[in-house]
């Protein structure tokens, strides 16, 4: 699938002037629900494109905005992480631009979800009030989680019990969503670690031995169930809607 330029959607905004994005379009004729994929800290790599392609095969018009469009990972990652934690900044505007691109298409039903991985899972939480459904995959939970989930859309969350950096995150997210009365399906997989939904290892090759020792990377058995839950949840909450709802 092609990469596109979303610059017209960020012009005269604090977003990336040359925002790039990867798109994946289902086969056949739409309209389809839309999904914005928010990427891992490693950027829009082969694994993020594979996730987008999978979502397109499941029937979702999918876009992956490159939150590192203005300078690459080395120059952008700190600002992007700060935007994730604060809910403000260029990356938040870029995600909103990707959502608007979907809503402007005639082949989108007007229902749009967000599916995030790792750092992108944090963005799937930070923007949870802006979408119709959110899939948070091993995403970092902010300290002010109770305020973040105020007016939140339904949330499906998938975490790995062996993910040392996110111990207790699944329980915290579930408890906070329940307290706020938000429909949710949050599950922790006992044999999975961070990035367990990926189909292959990613990140710097020099670090992969460390990642393996930390149980970071693919866990196919857990991934099968997580994708089943994600698809069922998105199907339920992104069901076809009239164009009047695309606002």
C-alpha cells in the first residue's frame, strides 16, 4: 500500500508540515469503518505496516501517521513522548489529522477507531475521547488516568504479564475504566511480554538479544487471542453508521 502526504491537513496548524502516513485499504468496495494506527517508538516500520495490512484485511480503512515525519526518530522521539504524556503537542495534532483524512473519504462510514502499540498504545489512551473505539496494546498509562478516560470511548486493552515496564498497568486501566463506567475489555496475557503482537522482532539489531532476555517481542499464542478480541471489539463499536455521524 502507498505512503501519502497529509500536509494539507496540518497546514496552518501546530502539526507536522510534511506529515507522512502509510495507508492500507480493504479489498472490494466500501464504505468501511476507519482506524488510525499509532506506532511503536521505533516508528512506521515493517511491523507497523503489517498491523495496518492486517486491519485492512479485517475490513478497516487504515492509516498510520508517521509521528516522526519532521526529522526522524532520533530528533523527534522525546517531543513525541512528551506529547503522549501531556496529551498536547504536534503528535496529537498529527493523529487528529489522520482521523480527519479518514472522515473526509467517501469510503469511510464515519466511525473511526484508534489502535496503538507501545508508545502508540499511550497515544490510544491520550486520544481516547476523540475516537469511537480504542485498542490499547501494552500502552503506558498516565498518572492522571482518571481524567484521561473522562468521556472516553469503549476500550479494549492487551498487556503482557512479563512486560516489566508495565507491571500492574492492565489492572490499573481496567479498574479506572470500570470506575468511570466505560465499556472495556482489558486482558493481561501470562506468557507474553512487551510488543507481543508483532510478527517478528524489531528495533535496533544490536539490542535484540537484550529484548529477548526481557521477553520483549512476538508471542504468537497470545497474539492470536488478542487479535480476535480486538477485531470483535472494533466490529461491535465501529459498526456502520451514517455520514451524518462523521464529525
